[in-house]
C-alpha cells in the first residue's frame, strides 16, 4: 500500500515556498525563464510561473523540455547529434536565468541531460534547479537549489508524484518495491 508523504495542500505550500525562494535568490524575475522537465516537471513549472505572475505581476516564460535524446542510459546513433523533438520552448534561453523544474531528484542523470539540452539551445546566464522532492542517492554531483521536500528513501522504494493535471490529484507517495 502506498504511503502518502505529501498531500495536495502540502504540495501547494512547497511550490509557493519554492516560488518565494526563486524571487529572493534572483532579486526579482528579470531575465528569468522556467523550463519544466517532461512530464510532471512541466506542470509544476507552470504552477510556479502562475504563482510568480500573482506575486510579481510579470509573466515569466515557461517551456517544456524533453531530455530523452540527452539521456546517457539510452543508446544513440554516434553519427548524429541528439535532437530535442518534444521540447516546446518559444523563447531564447541565451543570456537568461534558467530555472529547471522537475518532480523528483534522484540519481542526477535526468538533470545532467537537461543541462545538456539547455546548452544546446543557447548559453544561459545561469541554471538553477527546483524540485518538488529530493530523495537522495545521487550518482552525479548535482544538487537542487530549491527543494519542496527532502524524502529520504531506500533504493528499493519508488517515489510517485501525482499532479491533478494528468493524475486527477496532487500527492507524493512512497511505493514499496
């Protein structure tokens, strides 16, 4: 039986806190863009952008980032550079302060792939990482700048993030292997 560790209200509070931290760390929202990592990171990114709009009265551009072609655990044709196909970013990232948003930070491999995808689009001024859940067990030296909740877990457990936009509810659960 899954154990709910973050309910809808706690998720909303965590995203609000992350939003305030983003504003503080960046001294506002000038030159800020948000990229949600597919799939659930996209919806979390949109929620953060919506909250930024409410707080700062500024629309911060939001894009969807598909990191699949940049994953190091998937074989690619050595002759061809990877192409980001399901990415939807209608603005330049060069010279911008990029906030990457993902649901769970685990090994760091998805974030490494995301940074490669961003760099292929242009050279940003900076890249920061916002995650709803940091569960530890890093394989790469990557850490989140903004964390909703640290949830220590064993490697045999799975963290499942549900978002109402696609799962009809907001929750974070620990699933036993």
